[in-house]
C-alpha cells in the first residue's frame, strides 16, 4: 500500500462549488504539506502543518483552507472553486527537522469549469 | 527570497548516454539543502537525490550524481547510462536550513530516445 494517499485522484467541479481534497499517510510523519502544480510554474506551497495543532500559510493560500484532523490526515478545501484553481494538487509529508526529504502522494487533478 | 532556475525546459538523450540537467539558485542563506525530484508520466513525485550545502562532497545515487558548486550557486544533475524509464520531468528544489518550505524550479522535461 502507498505511504501517502490522496482522494480523489481526479475531480471535475463547477465554479462556486465547495470541494475537499483529502490526504492520508501511514509514514508516521508529523509534518504535512499541500502544493499545487501548474504547467510551467513548478510546485508552489499552499499550506503546511507541523503537527495537529499547527497550521501555517504557504506562498499561495488565498482561496484555500485546510484541516489537520489527525496526525495522519490533512485536508485541503476550496470554499468556492474558480477556474484558475484548475491544477494538479499534491500532498507531502516529512519527519521533523531541517532539510528533511518530503514524500509526495500521487496527486489530485482538479478541473474547475 | 529564494529562487530556483532551470534554464532547460526540454532535453533529450540517447539511451545509454549521459545527460546533465542544469539548476541554479539564489539565496543569502549559508545553510540549506538541495534536491532533485523526478516526475514520470504517472505524475508521482519521486526523490532522486539530496545534497546538504555544508557537505563539499557531491551526492551520488547509483546512476545519478550531482555537481554542486556552492560559490556559483549551481546544482546540476548528471544521469549516466540513461534508460527509457528515466523519461520524466525533473525538478530542482531548494530548502533553507531553518525552514521546511521547498522552492521548486520550473522543471526540465527529459526524453530518453531508444
């Protein structure tokens, strides 16, 4: 079984709809992250969490919110989806400490019509 | 602010040959970490190699090695004996010594030609 899983893998939604992307991990890592990938722009950080009680904004948090329900679960919500949120979304995890490798989930491809 | 630049949007290499992917970065930090990730068509992000800036020795992982030039702020990836399975997008990434945020380059699409 994969260490970091994301659901759904693909999603099509309409402008204005609320949508939640879910991430679960079995690696036992404290730290979890949400990134989005756009063509030609690489990956950019949306939110990150160092433990259940810690949530931090990343580079591009506007229009998104997150919930860390447990050490192993980290959800990303789009309260009112808009077309420019069409992207590939990745969840990642890492152990604590500086410079630690982040392990990525398989990604969720989101299309907002 | 940290920036990462990959100046080669696309590259190709013949199977069994060697190819080098370029990456430069800009930072005022002295302690940091550098990474190369591979993203094959399956879109999974896979760690290729990691380098700690305070280590002068270049990191190697089997057929993958880096040329880390700290003064020049350069971190290139060399793939030896290229295989068809190396076809992927390759991302260079930077992380400061005190933070946990990755700064990614825009990627290089590598195609290995049979």
